[in-house]
C-alpha cells in the first residue's frame, strides 16, 4: 500500500520523467564532463548516489533521462579518475564556484518565510513541535518571495562585477545560474583560477566577505591603541571613484552620513556628523573627528558592503553543485543558466517554470501563503482544502511539503 | 631573459632553466658524479642538504666562490633529496634554498626580480603605470598572488588588505622579492616531485646514507605526532592536525591555537612539540620555548586559553561555520563535552565494572581546568 506521500512523489516523478523525455537537451553538463564526478538523489532512496562518471555530455543527459533524479549534481573539480573513492580520484583543478542564497542576505522578509505545518491540519503556531490535533511532527517549510530573490540577484550582480573588475575573471569565463530554489550559482572557468588551492580560495573568500579587513592597511583611519586622532599612512587617501574596497567603503561611509537619520551607535557624534556631512565634498577631512567615530562608521560601512556568499562552498575544492539545466527537487523549477546581459531583469519565478502550465491536477493543500509563479497569482489558502492547480504549481506545493496529490 | 644568463646568476639562482641542463650540457653522466673529479661538488651538495636539515629556516647555505660548483652542487643536492624521497626533508630543503635565494634577491634591482618571476617562474608581473606607483611599484596577477601568498600568515598579505584593480595586486619591490621566495620554494618542490625516487649512482649512496641517518634522528618526533589521539577533538583542531601531518604549512595562528588547545586539554608538551615538528621550518629549541610559554611556564606566567570559536572564525579556521558544533563557544568546550559524554556512556555500559569506573573518573576529565 502506498500512502499519500508516496503517491504524490510518484506523480512528481512522472512529471519530471516527461520533462526530461521531451527536453533532455536542456541539461547542460559543465566543460570536460569526462573529468567530473556526478551524483544524484533518487526519488525512492533517501541517499545520495555519488562517484559516477560519464564519457560525454550525451551520456550524462541519457543517464538523467533514464534515472529521473530528484536532484542532480556535478563536481566543481576535474579528476583523473572521477569515479574512484575520494582519496584516489586524483584532483587536478576545480572551477571557482560561489553560492548566493536568499536566506544569507540581510532581507527582513526572510525571517517571515518559515512556516510550520501539519500535512493534514494545516498551519501550526510558531514554534509548535507537533500538531495539536493529530500529534504528527510539525514540518518546517522555507518559503521565498520576490523581495528576497531580487536581493539574491542584486548580490549576484555585485559579485560578478568584482570578479570581472578586480579579480581577473573574464566575462566570457563566467556562468551564472538560478539554483531552482532560493539563490544563484556563479561559476568561473578562468584557467588561472582553476588551480587555486584551498588556502588561496579561502583568501579570495576573505576578500569578498571582508573577513580580516584592516582599514589602516587600505589607507583608511586606523588605530594604534585605539585612541586619539586617526593616523593615515602607507597609502594615498582613497578617492570616491576608486575601484575596489577603498572606493566601496568610502562611498558607503559617505552615504551613511548623508542619510537623514543618525546611524545607530553614532548618536553621540550627532554634532560632528552634521559638520562632516556639509564639509565632505572631495575627500573627507579625517582630522575633524576622533578615531572612535571613524572606526564605528567604517565598521558599519564594511558590514553593509561585504558580500554575502557561502564561504564553505567556495573553499571546498571537492564540492558537488547542482547540474545546470536540471529540475530542482525542492520546487520543480529549472536550475537555469542566465546569460550575463539578461541577469538584471531575470525573473526566476517565471522563467524557470518549465513544467506543464495548461494541464491541471487536483491537490489537497494543507496551507499556502499567497504567491506568484509562472505568471499567475495564487491566493493564500489558510485552511486545508482541495483545489485544482496547474501542474507546475501543484508540483511546487507538493515539493515544498504543503500539498498532496489527490487520488 | 639575457640578464639571467651569467654564471653568477646561475650560481645564485640554480633552479632556473639555464642551470637545469647543466649536467647534460657538459655531458656529465650520472654515475660519473661519484668520481674524485666531482668531489667538491658532492661535498657542497651534502653541505646544502645537511645545513637545511639541521637549521631549517635559519640555514645559512651561502654562496660558494666557485660558480660552477655552486650550480652543479644544487643539482646533486636535488638528486640526494629526491632519492631519499622524504617529503619533510624536501620541504625543509626547499625552504632553506628559497630563503637563500631571497637574500640575494633583496640586493637585486627590482627589475631583475620581476624578470625572474616572469621568465623563470611563470608569474605575471608588471611595473605599475606611473600614475599608480603610489600604490606599489609593481603589480602581480591576482590568481598568481593568491597562490603564492595565501600561506603567509599576516594581515598585510591578505588580499582584502591590498589594493586590487583590474585583476592586478599592487606590491612594493620588497614584497615582490618575498613573493619570489614563495615561488622559488614551489618551483624547487615541483622539481623534487619530478625527480622523486631517481636512483643514485652507487658511488653516492654512502653520502645519501649519512643524510638519511641524520634525518632519522631529527624525525624521531614524527612517530609520536601520529600517535596523538584526536578522539573528542572539534573539527577545527582535527583539521589543523591533519594538515600538519600532511606536511602542509599552517599559519602561525593555527599553530598557536592547536598548541593552546592541546595543552588545555591535558596533552603533554612533548606531544605538542611533536605536532610542531611537522613544520618544515621546525626548530626544536624555539618550539620548546613557545610551548612552554603557552603552557605558562616561561615569561609572563600567563596561561593561554585556546582562542574562542569567534576568533577561530575570524581567522578562517572554523569548519563549516560551526554547523558541526551547535552551542559551542570554544573548541575546548567541544572537547570536554564529548569527553564527558563518552565517560557517561562508559559508566552506563560498565556499571558493574570496577576498572571502567576508575577510567571514567581519571584521564581527560582530571586534566580539565
Ligand atoms: S564551532 Fe568552534 S569548535 Fe566547532 S569548528 Fe568552529 S571553531 Fe571549532
Ligand atoms: Zn495534524
Ligand atoms: Zn522574501
């Protein structure tokens, strides 16, 4: 006997299978597929199958169409023996990869996107561990919205600019893609970066996230003993239009001061702030304020400017990442490559919808917030009930754990 | 390229391509090397390796007056090290040789250093345009900079504290020389990898044997380091240890953190020194002094506690941002918690067993402070 969950997953798998049957050309394995490790989660077995290798992109596609995985992955690394156990693979190089995830960004809505539901009785109170009616364990559901996805996209754009403008990556060597759920993946294939080891990647991550940044070394006010007037040496003072962190920090500091409200933590400098606000035109006069003021201001500027990438993903030279052009098993959306010039206007909640839009399916929805997907608006469903939805939307709710396919 | 061709240049920088073919260009066959004709060269080669082995970072290999001997002895030294095939010795020797080159580089015109990096070491370097020389007279291609400096453990080398523009990192001539030392060390090590396991001519095996014996004496610590149990260790410390054992150079801060952690957890100073001995720049006297310092016996009598998780994070030493250690604020807390849990498990399992009881009461728990 199969329960409602199995029935629902069997349905989703059928939909995935038909998609891959008709569109397997969309699956896009990375360069040199023969040197990669592949892996996937299957619908049936709750474990990862790893250490697979294929001779060509065609073979990869055929395998995906045959297996119909819930999630499909490929290694960032190039190996001599991709299917050997990890210690014997013979690491040669690895793409430089980045993961930008909506919930690592400072967007206020992220905290409101966690729901607890009972699959039968619907929405539960915050913090509930079990359903008060039937005692089933609460299921935690992560949601995303336009706001947090746009924030992730904006962060992606910033990263691309820094990689190209400062770190020596060519635009043509970059691949940007939507993950199919809540973020973006950025892959640099530049030959000089492929051979960076773990330590070098760690340093590169530090550059992007401003970990270990020491303002004095960048020609910004710094402390020795942390008292008195700031000291500036080593470098010429930063200019407004300067590339790199010197420019970004100084521009941000300036705009913090220009904003009407006195920034938190700087209340006691309100007088000085007014003065600087008016006097600062070309170059700030560092001597008008004590070091404590600058330190706090710059800390805030650095905090706001630092990129929010997942440091673990970038430093892990054996990482598997989602295979472009496959369906994400948490949403049914396509993990889709995005040409750089399209990034600014990219709308993942529309352009990554690839499952059938016309055909409908009856689902029992436990709970659903109002949402927009595939160009349609869906109202909130606050009490459990049965509805007809386009297949892509039904699959979306099923994979989020909010709905079940009805018999 | 031409300015690197002189005999004197080859003597100072014997790793460069022109010196590489020295043996073959002169038509010297490998098994001739043991003959009396090359006595001075072999002796000098032996000296190079032994000085490195004994002194590590402080080795004074110097510059032998006869340039031909200097070039040939480097090639023979490489042969010795490659035939012995010990990674630690190789790293220590490469370190000493690269520091030797560094001393000469400091005296060179910056343009020679740049040329050496470009032509011999495959590093992209350019002089800064006049308008930008205030940021550093030279610029190094960012990925090359990262590869060569990421193991230098000091804030001013971190990329985030550098001026970086259009793929280039700005550096001073002095910094350029330092980068060259790193690149030379890498180059010598890759030459070692290529030549590894090359059999020595019979006539040289006696000399190699002497080196091997000296090495064994120096390396008596190694066994001990491998034996330090990492049961209950937090992921960050286990990682540092693993890297040390693999012969990777870990930063000074990581060394300090590991030592402070081990000492607080109750490991002996000998065990800690054994860990340090994995570094290619190991100096027993200094290691002992530092360890005693951390343990609180020397100098200020301040006993260092291991750095907190947030400090570990700042230095990029925390593993997976602490996802593996929920609720832990300090690595030592992880260790104590795991040890306590293990003790409780033991207690439950061996409730009637006298010996078990004694075990869980003593050992690691007794050492926590
Ligand atoms: S959380 Fe603390 S104990 Fe755990 S890995 Fe990070 S630094 Fe180490
Ligand atoms: Zn219920
Ligand atoms: Zn949101």
